[in-house]
């Protein structure tokens, strides 16, 4: 059995954490980060049982900065 490593992107959404696997496109959630990741792992395993992923794509994750202008801040908050 081949072991595969996937990326997890976690976002906070109100009272839950949303976990996404960008390589496969699976998404799940949980009340804690650990629960969200565990649910995503299960969802991804089930997905991969049904659909074969040919290419092991690894996303490139980076960050960028922007400067908010005063007029934009009034509209946001």
C-alpha cells in the first residue's frame, strides 16, 4: 500500500474550521483544527477509493501584502 502526503489548507469560518485538500479538491470541516483535518483525511480517502488521481500535483503556497486605502476601509468595516 502506497502512502501519500497531501496539503491541508485551514480557514476559520464562524464557529468551525474548514479544511481543504487542494491536490484532490476535497473539503471538510470540524469544530477544532484536529477534527477538521481528521474529517478531511476521511473524505479524501473515500474520494480516492472512487476516483484515481493520476498526477501528484503539489500546490505552491506563498503570501503577498497589500495596502488598504482609507476609502476601502470605510466600505469594509
